[in-house]
C-alpha cells in the first residue's frame, strides 16, 4: 500500500486514493471523510504527531540571536510571547521596549518610536510589557487574527500632558498586500557585555483552541454502512464500498457533520463518544465490536434501536381471529444528542416562563429570553456531566461595531469574557444566568437600531480606572456565549445561542413552530411498506407508536 506523508504543518487532508496510507506528521491535521472518497477504495489513516499545543500560548516559528518569529494563541490577554533568557543579558540590566512596527490607518507599515517604546505626545499605547526578562502582552492586550487586529489599552493625553481615562481600542495588524512586510513587530534593546543590542520579535500567525489535535471529520450526509471498533482503532465502510481504517483512533478527535472545506463546524466527539454515536454502549476492552449499520452522518446523534426482544420474527404467523399490538417506543430510542426543548404544551401562555429552550444538543443550545427581566436563569448545563467548579464563561460573540453590520458582517467575532469590563452573564452551580443587572430591551427601540439588531442587551459596566458602575448596551443580534468546562478531566466547550426576545403576550405558537422545525422532541412512526407474504395490507395498521397486526 502506498504511503503519502504530509508536512509538519496543520494540513487539511481528503483521503480519496485507493490502496493508500495517509500519514500526518507534526501539527494538527484534519482528515475529511466525504463523498469524494473513491468507490470501493481501501484507505489507512495514521498520524505521528507527538507534541500537542493545547497547553501553550505561544509557538516559536523561528528564532536566532537577532530576531524571532512567533505564533500566538488567538484572543488571549496578557500571555507570554517570548522568554528572552536565552539572550546574553548583563546582570542587573533589563530588556526594554524600543519601538513597534505596524500599519497606521492611511499609511504604509513603519516603525513607531516612543518613550519606552509606547508613550507618545498624544498618549500611551500599551501593547506589551517586560516581566522577568520575558516579553508579554500587556494585561488588556490580545491579538484577533480573524479580523487582523490587535486590541490594547490606550491612555490619551490632554494638551497639558494630563492623562485621560484609559480605554480599549484596536489597530489593524496586516494588509491585503503581498508586496509589503505588514506583520506586527516589536523592537527590544538590552545590554550584553556592556554593549547595547537590539532584538526584533515578529508576530506572524496564530493558532486556536484545537491546539494540534488531529481530527477525523465526517462530512454531513455521508452514509457509513458498517463500522468496527477496537479499544484503539476503527474501520469505517462507506455506502460506496470505500473502507477506511484509522490506526491509533483513540488519539483523534471526531467532528461529526462538519465540512472544513465549506467552513461548516460539526459536533466534536472523543473516540469513545464517536463509538457511542455509531451504536456502541462502550468501547471494547479487548477484541472488537460492530456499530449500527447505515448511519447517515448528521450533527445530531442517530436514532437508536434495540430489536433483540422484538416479539415477532420472520416467517412467524398470527393465529386466525387474534391480533397482536406492539408499542414501537419500547424498541426505538430518541437520540441522546437531541435533548429536551421546552414543553410549551404545559403552559397557558409565555407569561409563565422567562426562557425557552428551542434546541439543545450535546455541543450547543439555542434559547429565547423574556424582555426586561433582570438576572433570569437561562440554561441548566448539569446534563453535560461537568466536573465540579470547572465551568466558566470564556468568550462572547456579537457585533461590537453596531451599524457597520450593514456593510460587512465580519464585525461579528468572539471576544474574551470581561475584555471591556463588561458583565453580561453569570454561571453558578452549572446554571447560566443573566448577570444581576443584565436584561434585554426590545419594545420601543428606534428604527435606526432595528436595522442591525432586534434588541439591546443592557449590562453593568465597571470603569477600569475609577471602578465606577454604569449601564451600557450591546446588540443582541446573533449573540452567543461560550462556556469552557471539563468532564471527567477532559476539556470541552459549550455554546449557547440567543435566538430572540419575547414578551408575556407573544403567541407561543411562534416558538412551538421553531421547536418543531429544529428539535426532535418525540419520535413519529410511519408505515412505508406493509406488504407481507402472510397478511393483507389492511391487517397491518399503525396509530402513533402502536403497531397492530390482525
């Protein structure tokens, strides 16, 4: 069998050649299993990556005695960029920041020299600090590589030099221009053997929270005809006859229903969870086990069935004049990955509740919230088997630039929780709630605001220097909350999407329709073919889940 070795970067690999072993080396690789996989082909996947980055905030791409090129973790404040102790720094002296190289709006990228590298006549641009001979991001600084910006604390000056209150702002860090050197750089100076020397650090790239995980991505819509699992390997046979063997399968992460080539995320699972998705109760400690047949890949877990005790078998007859009724709900199980939505049939109207669960899955949920209610409980995450005390709100996704949404929806992006001293939500005892002073306002907001958001999310803001409290708002449109937690020691994330805002008199049928369109809250049974060698068609009937044969 031929072997294709990939480089040590983060590769997107689409296995589609017969009799081929696909081997990833260092880096986090994504193997995309899709309809492009060749019919009846035999493919092996192995990966030799041994240095995961999940515990690192920076990565040295290159480094010598005069300069270094660094990749940083995206959206992380105050992290260490580079430990400078490898330099021959004279005892009793310190490294100092001299200047920065970046793109000021309307100008080509250039070096900017200030007092201490960051203080100018107009104000202080606090990008970096030096701590224990390490270059670190300042406490409020972070890179947003998705939007090519660095966020930092800027303190302006009055004409007499008096400092104004600090505020968080941003500048662009890269241009869409290949003939210009537009990476963000910082120039440092230090004393070595009595001589002043310079050192340049370039921020060139980023890596995200997946670190260097290797991912098997099963694209939405493909059918796995059969599967075989051992404790550390798997063999998947697709509906077109392609056979894919995954060696070291327990070292991979499995993304079900996504498509990286189309920019669509799937549902992330461990090897154990993927085996359960395929129908196993647990991975075998020895030997092998088969999964369910003909599983169509979807972000939601597939329908499960247990027909081992089904009361009828092939060629069995029912005595004339008798009948047999079978409750199908005994043998078919609603997918575990689709948990309960709010049961609106149990209430008279929406005045009785403050939150509606529209769609609750294993990796994300969608909810609607009552208008003008402070501090309401939104969502109980206890079903995720969260390790005690591990759940925390890490990021928020929303449009901070308001009306610019009309021009470019890229103004929606994730921001670290607390990046601007805001207090949107709380999480206590695994229950996500609005913060005590937070609430949504929809009624009566102006038409100019309605052009880019359905409602305002009001929240309590703490002034970073004075500590004074005030109320501010952000657009609620497409708002998301990301929660990080561990389950049995395994790091995981959960996203809660804010769908909409409702009032006491909102017709509950609006939300019942949304639930019916997105969530499988119960199973419905239909007869597609009731032909049978020993029965007439009208002898096999179905009402709800009750199958009757007479």
